[in-house]
């Protein structure tokens, strides 16, 4: 925790450099980028403290020519979200979407952190919080079809993980905890974490940090059907495996690849056709979220 930082590298793993680590003791997790601005979640100083937050900062060049993060600020303050995890950004709609683990929520706000809303509520209070299958972790947003996807990971290595889908907007007359449009897409997964969606092909990708052989994997499945029957775990979902607590995920669809991180410190590129995994960085520390930024 004391070594928390945001770092950047080239897509081949070269020129890795830290761009922010100032008094950073709040467990950064999910990360997104829009223009020259980074947005990231912080789980807080400890999961029991309910002091998670969302932050932003602008990427700039320092006097020495190195990248640095400036104008860093808290946009969603502690007490509004409990332990925020993966975050997604809808540039056209001007929204951030994230999962709140111990808060047992799927949430969103404007890019400046205003207008915070709860879209899904899977539980409330200390007793519900003990049930890890209520914890919301990974998230993907389909703005074309108006859908949310999220993971509820369950206990560590517990084979109780699930992936859900619902409309972005709460049905009229319903609430985040009573909405009736939630579908369970996958159940009994080892421990699903982060999500990404290819909207064009309706392919959902996810990392799983659970036990092998189906855990510590990078997975994908077609989710384009409107009437989707709940699926169980399957080897056919696995694109590649042998990670060490797989967590972060970001797609680079034009170049047919994904980037995956794990808690042992690995940063990987994965070919989406062959599943070939290339180690970009072998030991970057405890790596959580990642985001791919195209060259401009």
C-alpha cells in the first residue's frame, strides 16, 4: 500500500515510468483515460474504513521531458462510494461507471464526479457485506444497446462468481435493489474480476483470479443474444491461462490484442486470435487496473 503508484509504459513494455506516487496510500485500482485526463478509483486505506474515492489528473510533460500527473484532485470524495474497483468511461455520454465492492453497488457519475447515482444495489449493511457473492467488482458498458455488465466475484477461489447484465437505466417504478431486468449470464465461475466488451461483435472478455484449471485465466464469450440462458464455467471460454491472480484488462481491438495484469506484477499482451501471451513486464509490483491508450 505504501508503494502505490500509477505507471506508464510502451506497448512492448519498454520505457516504464512512474507518473504519480505522491503520498499515495489509498489502494488505486481501476483506471481510464479521456484526452489527457486520467480517472482512477481508490479503494481507500482499508476495506473496513468506507473511505474509497475517485480521482483525476492531467498527464503533462515535466521540465525534464518526462511524463507526470498534474492537477490531481478527488472528484468523488470518501463516504460517497465504499471500495470502488473497475471503472469505465462513456465519453459521448460524459459518464464514469464503476463497481463498488463492499458497497455492493454499481454506480455512475458525471466526469467531474457530480450527479453520483446507484444503478444496482445487491445488498446493504454490515451483515450483507459479509456475503462476498454480493460484492460487485468488474464492469463493462454497452452504450449501443443500453446495457451494463458486472461481476460479483464471490469468495476467494470459491467457485461462486457470477456475471450479470441489466439495462443502464433503472426500469420505471423500480429501484436499484428491486429492479427486475437483471440477468445472470454466467454462474459458478472460479472468481471473475475485470470485464471488457467488444460492442461490435458482442463479445465479453473477463479475467478470473480463481483456482486453475479454469481460474487464473483470460476468457471470452458471445453475449449478443437477448434471451441468454445462464451458463456455467467452461474450458471453451478460456483464451489463455497461467496468470498469477489475473486482475486488470484492457482491449486494443484495432490491433487484435488485449492487455492483462496480475497481482504478482505481470503485465501481458494477449493476441485475440491465437491466445498467445507475451510478457511485457515481469515484476511491476502488485498490479491492478490497466488501460490501453492509442498513439496520437
